[in-house]
């Protein structure tokens, strides 16, 4: 019953305008607030399907929830308690990822995890769907959100392919077969990652 009421209210044509007028403004001037506000704006402008937020204590995801973005918020945390608390936040879909599966020293691995979870939860339906990812480095520092990245849902597929392709090159070189292997690959690759 409650879900039907929510769907009807959120489906109203005046609801979006109401949210625009009543959204909280940045009041604390912190970088985390600015990053979350920017992520909301970027997600709306690029038509992203969700905002993924890496969080330990849940502060970043709660901040994102307070900004009331139009997209769902995927909160990824290594603490089960944090996920339980975030389940009560507006628009937040928490996901527990054990710390041993979350390589906090490699942001590329974390992006891969975000895509995999987004696909698993159905927040990202197509490989062309975009995710806006926020995180803070060093990871685990409260209020350290300082990164925004826009990635396609196919990131996990591309990443797996590039890793496999690089592994083939390494295996080929280690077997003393010093010739190049050409294979179809992604049409783009962001070398800055």
C-alpha cells in the first residue's frame, strides 16, 4: 500500500518541481557537500541511471540523500551496520561489500565493483547506462569525498576484457613468443584512470 502511494506521489507532474524548490542548499561549505551537489547536477545533465557512493560511515550517502537527487543512490560500504542504517535513508540502496573484496588502493577496481553492483541490483539496466561515482581518498576518512567519475555500465565488461587482454600479452611474452597479438578491443580507453 505504501509503495503505491509513493509511486503515485513521485509520478505526479508537480512533484519534480516541488523537489526542485524545496531541495536543501549547501549550508556547511564542506567539500563533501560540494561533491555531492555536483554529482547530482552531473547525473541529471548526463542522464545517469544512478549515483554510486563509496562510504564507510554512511555520511556521504546520507548527504546525497539529503540533496534529493532524481537518480537512486547506490551506497557501497564495507560495514554491514552502515548498510543497515542507510536502508532507512531516502532513495538509498545500500550494498555491503566485505573489505577484502574492496581494493581501496586501486580506484579502477572500485569502479568495477560499483558497475557490478549496479547491474546486479537492476539500477543500471544497459551497458550504455551511465553511473556517477563519488568517493573520497584516502578511503575511510570521514567527510573526504573528493572524487566524481562518470562511467558507463559496461565498465565491468571493458575492464574484464582489458585485464584478460593484458594477461594474454604477458603470457605471450613470458612464453618467449615475442610477437604481437591483435584483437578487437574497446573503441576508447581512458589512460588517466
